């Protein structure tokens, strides 16, 4: 889940139209395996620009990706229904969907988080290797984000809490496995 979030964060910026090339390259690599959550973010971003029908959303995605990704009506319409139920969008009299104030707030928060993560990744890539200071700073930021999620766990659904718990357990398992593989450091002692 964290890897998917990093992929999405590195390829989706606040101005989706300026990232068409990056999205197209990414889609060429992953094919039709669109990460969970991408479609929700994509639709909210499109509706931030202007109201659209479900068909217009499908057509826009197909056009922007040169046909590499054509979301099906079976994906788009149920997702629009969930976004309506969550109060993130509303349906207009003409059949188009508009983003609500709540939806704008959510997408703005996601774009802010994306911007922070994107800057962090850019900085790490410029460094070339992750030094101890960068790694420590990144761990501190992950802890801060994790604490914020934990603090607001009461507003997460049971499914979201289960995903968060599973992610944390998975990452702990990875750390334990790395520790087992790491040879113990032996300090050299100068004997004179």
C-alpha cells in the first residue's frame, strides 16, 4: 500500500494536465493495473476542473492516456455513486457531476500531501543515495504521518483501519527480516 502511494505521489501532481506524459509512461509500464485509490483521486481532480458526466470522465481518461487506460463504466459509475454517498461530489440537473466543498477540501489535502512527498522524493533522488540524515528525517516524517492517522483512527472505517493495521504489520515484518539478514557489526580493536 505504501509503495502504491509513493508511485501515485510521484506521478500525480496537482495539475493533472501537466503530468500527461508521466502518467502515460507509468501506464505503459503497469498496463491496466491501476492502483487502488487512483481512480477516486483522478475523478475528483477532473471534477475540480469542471463538471463532467461519467462518459466524459471515461473519454478524458482515454484521451489523456492515448488509449492506454480506458476506465470501464463498471468502475466509473459505482465510484461516482460512492463519491456522492460520501458527499464529495453532487449530481447536477444536466447529469454532470460537480465536486463539493468537502471534495475540494479532500483533494486539496491530497495535493498538499502529494507535493510534500514529491519534494522529499526529488531531494532523495538528487542526493543519489539515502544518507543517514535523510533516512532519519524520512522516518520522522513517516512517524508523524502515522501518528496523525492513529490520532484520527476513529473517523476511519473498519476496512480502512484494517488496511492501516495490515500495512504496519507488513512493514514491521520487513524490518524484522532485514535485521535477521544483517550481519552483526564487529568493532576493530587496536592492540598495540
